[in-house]
C-alpha cells in the first residue's frame, strides 16, 4: 500500500487514499483529513483478517501498520481505550 501511495501525484488527498484502500480490500474504513490538510489519517478493516492503520502526508510519504481488532470489535479505537 505504501508504494501505491508514493506513486500518486501530489498532493495526495483523501479520495486517492480511499481508492487505494478499496483496491486492497478495505471497504470498511474511518478516514479523516487533518484540519490543516497536511495529512490523511485512516483505520481500515481488511476483509475479516485485521486492520490497516496509518497516515499519508500530502507528498505521498506514508506510514502504514497492520494491526488486530480492538476489544470492542472493528479497527477504530475509541477515545479513552
């Protein structure tokens, strides 16, 4: 996924991140663009096997981590957990 993000024309914005997540089988996602617009943050369920969690800078620099489910189910860790 990081290669696909880096290959995008800049600035890399939320629609590009959504398209790539769709391509890797992660249709159930939580995505937010920071208020200043410098990065896109996401947490996405990948099929039934786990989660992808990461951020993408406008220049395409990405930090993506595979993770497991949170105790409440799903990928989004609610505040306070």
